C-alpha cells in the first residue's frame, strides 16, 4: 500500500492543478455607458497578472478612457498618472507579442511608447486599449495601402493621366476618402503592371476572416501585446468610441471606469458569455 502512495499523491496533485486551471478571472469594467466584460489570455501571463493585481487593489478605479478615436480604439487606465508618479518612473511590462493574437474588434492590448525610445516594445505598466477598428474589404486588407497611395500619386503626375489626377483632386478636396481608396484599388493591377511591382501585403487566413467580418485595426498586429478579449459589451465600446473629443483625442466629458475581477469556473464563463476557451 505504501508503495502506491507517491502515485496517489501525484494523481491527487494533478487533480488539484486541473481543478485550479478550470477557473479564470472575469474582468468587469463599469462606465456611465454600461458595463464591459473581458477575459485575459494565459499565453500572456505577465500582462494578465499585472492587470489583475491593479484591478484587485482598486488602482484602476477613477481612471478614465483618456484617448478615444472612433473606428480605431479607446485607451485608458492611466494609474500612475492618477497617482502622481513621475512619468520617467512609470513601470513597464516586457512585451508578450504572440503570433495569432491580432487586433480584431474587442481585443485588449497594452499601450506603449514608440519604437524610437522603446525598441523592445515594452508595454505600459497600466495603460491599455480596447480595439474598435473598422470592417475592411478583402482588397484593401491584402493591399499595402501606403505603397499603393505613393505609387498612385506618382502615376497621376504623368501627362497621360491628367483626367485621373483631376478626379483624385476633386475627391480629396471634398474629403470623400472612401471613394479615393476605391479609385486607387481599381487601378492596382494597372499600377503593378506599369511599374513591375507587387502591391500585395501578406495576411493570414485568420486576419482576413476577422478583419472582413468583425473588423479591427490590422496595422497594429505584431507591434503591441494583445492580452485579452471583450466577451460582452461591444455596444458599450461603440458608445465610448463615439464620444465627442477635443485636442489630443480627449473626450469632452470624462468616461471614468471602475474595474473589478471575479474568479469563476471557466464553464460558467463559457455558458453565460458564449466565450469558448481553447483546449
């Protein structure tokens, strides 16, 4: 009987670990527009643990969504600014940029300083953003729009393209930018043939599926740590994103948040919110 004791203990400890892993933290963000609920990814443990610790200690409370850009994202959680910590002393978190964690609508990601002063892409120790973005057509998604625009502008300088240039100028002056994009995309094949170049941008099937359905901000992929997902409250996200803003994209009326966490069985989260954990 004693010989079987280590095996029994191993099985028992395995069951304990299994039971513990079947629970997860549900994030709740309360605002005057309503409540948002999210889960954070196990694959980004430093960001997940950091966010939970800040929330459990109440340090996110009374911070606000201080940067709001419709069809892009809402950013908030400036804990250290609220607490009066000098900016050069604000903590950071090592980057946890994972393949497949993309900026589709509702994703949580960590704000950070630019590459010029932050080449390691370390994340802010508190500030995060929730992606809103927009829905893309497949053509504009798989096209390098910056290169297309530069090539198109060079193309319409040719005397033979004076009519095209006139149409472009008219649309630009009238700020009909969606029509401008459509016009450039229609000329894509001609431009590639004329200049013997490719204007394609590599995109995974996952990116194409997400950005042509729910939408998001694909140009941020691979640059910032995505560490969670909104599982309820996309309507609240849209309301906050629609707030009138002033200089530096600051809402004219503050949108404060209260953040709490609750440890729940993963099966309960799946049942109540429709979120499916990856096995």
